[in-house]
C-alpha cells in the first residue's frame, strides 16, 4: 500500500515536471518565432533602405531628381502599407484554415484567390512606382536604373529559392 502511494506521488511529480518543461519549450519556440518574424521584417526594411541609398548614389541624381524620387517612394510606401497589412492578415487566416479540424477547401481556395489579388495589386503598384522614377531619369540613368532593378529582382528571386530550400 505504501509503495503504491509512493509510486503515485512520484508519477504525479514526474508528470508535473514534464508538463512544466514542455510549456517552457513551447513558450521559447513561440518567442523565437515572433523574434524571427520581427527580425525578417526589420531585415527587409533595412535591405530596402540600403538598396534605395545604393541606387541613389549610383545614378548620380540631381537634387531635384532626389526630391521627386523621394516623393514617389514615400507615396508608394504609404499606399503599400494597407496592402501589406491585409496580406499578413490573409496569410494568418490561411494558416488557421489549413490547420483547422473542419478543413473547408472552398474557404481556403477563396482566401488563396484574395491573396493572389493582393499580390497583383502590390506588383502593379510597385511597377507603376518604378515607371514614375524612370520618367524622372535621363537616358543614361534610366539604363543604370533598369539594370539595377533587374539585378535586384534576380537576387530576391534567388534569395526566395534558397529560403524555400532551407525549409525543406
């Protein structure tokens, strides 16, 4: 009888310790994921700023061109914020729907369509902004600009492919 009580007490203690350790691990993983997302967002913003500064230096812009391009960039960023926020919300909803016990294929597909429309809107806006910048440039600057845009696009595409390969 005493042995049964001892075994029961030890079992309860072990279960309690296991649950506590598991909860701590989950919390650490969640904190790391949040940090990674914030880090990725900061890294993206840093890279975009670096790319912009590098481009402005390489193009040898006049002060008037710098002002015009700065306005174009600012207006583009203002327009892109709601689209990015909406995209993040839709992606979160999609993750939730895909992991739901009551998987609804129609709802998932509808959300995927909405995400596609947002991506199209973002790409359209980005392309329009690039065309506005091109109009401010002279012929030589335009050639450099187009080359840099092409290089950055290929670099980003390669980065996405490497990121996908790392995930498995």
